[in-house]
C-alpha cells in the first residue's frame, strides 16, 4: 500500500481502488496530520506538566515538544493519508469507476 514513508501507491494493490479520488484530495490528510500533531503535543505538554507539578521542567517540555512537532509529520504523514481515505470512504462510499479493474467481486 505504501510507496515510501509518506507516499501511498496510486491504487490498492489488492482491489485496484484509486486512492486519489479528486484533485486536492490530500488536503484532508493534511488536516488529519495536524490533528495528530495537536493530540500528541497536547498529551506531551499537559502530561509533562501534571506529572512534574510544581517543579515543571519547561525547557525539557519545550525542546521535546519541538522535536515531536518536527518528527510527527515526517513519520506519520503516510498513515494520515490512509486515515483520511478511510474517513472519506465511511462518508462517501466507493463507486465502480474508482476501481482500476472494475469493482471487486
């Protein structure tokens, strides 16, 4: 399914479903990755504060947060695309013309 760390193949190798359903389709994947970054950073920051209160290591939290905010998009962008395809398919079911070799049987 994956062509690289952040890239999907053009279509599913099993059923032939085309992953790109329309132009600008991956904007939704960018929204998913931003939500993932927000959740991970929020968990890191709030969890770090709660676990170390009242002597919060602000510098460690800041540097760790910056590292997470830099690594998450690189490591999880491909997965955000798969999450977006799944969310989109849940609300907009696949049509027969979106399969390269016709719909699966």
